[in-house]
C-alpha cells in the first residue's frame, strides 16, 4: 500500500502592495511580533512616502477571501534597499513567509538598480538574525544602545545584491 502523501505545509503565497485598508491587520501582526510595535499612524505614514514600500504576503483562503500572513516595510533609496520592518503572523512562522518577503524586497531593489540591502536588528533577536544569515546577510557593525528603551544594541547587517 502506498503511504499517504503529506500535505505541503508551506502556504501558496501571493504578494502585493499594502493599501490603507490593510493597516489594521498589519497592526495586529505587529502587536504580536514586537514589544514596541509600530503604531497605526506610523504604518499609514509609510504608505504615503514615495520611497517606502509595504508588501504583504497573503494566503488565498478559499471562500473567505485572503489572509495576510506577514508584511515587510522597506525603503528604496539611491542604490540601496533598507529593510525597516518584517514580521510574520504567529500562526504562520517557519513556513517561508519571512523569506518570501525578504526575497521580494531584494528583487524590487534589484529591478531599480539597487546593489546593496541593509538592515538593523536587535542583538537578542535570534530568529530574525537566523533568517538574515540564511539569506546571505553579514554583520558589518554595531550601534550601541540603539534601542533606547532597553539599551539594546543594534546589529547592522548588509547583503550585496547579485
Ligand atoms: C523573524 C521572522 C520575520 C521570521 O519569519 P518566518 O516567516 O518565520 O521565517 P521563514 O519561515 O521564512 O524562515 C526562513 C529561514 O530563516 C531561519 N529562521 C526563521 N525563524 C527562525 C527561528 N525561530 N529559529 C531559527 N531559525 C529561524 C531558518 O533558517 C528558516 O529556514 P527553515 O525554516 O527552512 O529552517 C519572524 O520570526 C517574526 O515575525 N518575528 C517577530 C518580528 C521580528 O522580530 N521581525 C524582525 C525585525 S528586525
């Protein structure tokens, strides 16, 4: 008898730019993901800046429309991508959502001639650092006490875009 085939745990992801109506769901994921979440106002302001891009990862949800599983906010400035924020909903972690969002930001940069992607991450944020290292980012510096509330250092990471 043949073994039943395991269903693929990775969701079929669709990526698109966020619009104002998406902000409440982004705030929800943000609150679950960070001790100091971005406010609704801050997220809305990012949508207005020409250089800022907010992408969503969505799972098509048969019969119920789409479900936002994660998002990334990045700036395209000169020849650099600057990743400001990336988060995956708690229930969708370790299913490739963060990776897909980072790949999409880098691809958007590449299409506009970016040669470098940069970001800052809390020294204690092991999951995020693991994601970035996996994607080819390397540590190039430390900003001491960058996160003032906890006096926590930021690790500065960069990746040359191929
Ligand atoms: C960091 C974060 C965005 C990762 O998102 P994710 O969708 O779970 O990541 P992915 O499934 O795409 O992971 C891709 C790879 O990154 C690494 N990785 C991701 N999370 C990890 C974890 N918790 N521990 C170790 N490695 C991890 C693994 O190499 C993983 O590949 P694998 O699952 O095949 O082993 C998510 O943990 C999150 O939202 N954290 C809270 C918000 C946050 O801290 N954002 C970063 C701000 S700088």
